[in-house]
C-alpha cells in the first residue's frame, strides 16, 4: 500500500488563508460593537447632584474610587450608573442561531465530503 501524501498548498494561498482568518475574527469581534449589539448599555440612570451615598457606594468603595483618580461622586457617576442592558432582541437571537447552525451544517457536510475523498484516495474503493 502506497504512503498517503497530502496535496501541497502554495505559500501564497497559505498567506491568503491567514489573512482571511484574521479579517474574519476581527469582523466577528468588531461588527457587533459597531452595530450596537454588544458592549454598551442603552441608558445611564442619571442622578442630579450625585453623592457617594446616592450612588450606593460604601466608604471602602469610595476609598477605592479615590485611589483610581475619581475625587468626587460626580466624576464617577457615569461609570457607576452605566448598567448593562440585559434585554434580549429575539429577532437578532434567532438570526444568530440560524447563522451558527447553518455554519456547522456546512462545516460537517464539507468535512464529511473531504473525509470520504481521502478514504477513497487512500484505499481505492476497498471496504
């Protein structure tokens, strides 16, 4: 039985693969942030004339805020009151689920096809 030798890929195509993967990862991480789908809250709970007590901070927390360079409650107000929005957009969730499931179906079918081609090439149709 002859030893299997996989097909070679040129250096140019290897670089194209690397560039494509890096761009795809960047787009996957950057696009949701740019579209406002992740990483931001929808609203800040505004408090007029904030105090540390009104912001719900203990003396120990105030001490840590001061160490971080926030001398008064007004300077730390936006950070403390910036609560994450946990609401779910069902349309976006369904679209994302369809895309991910579709990707994995494609991935498994393409992998199965290639696996069968390698087995066929390696064993010449013997079962």
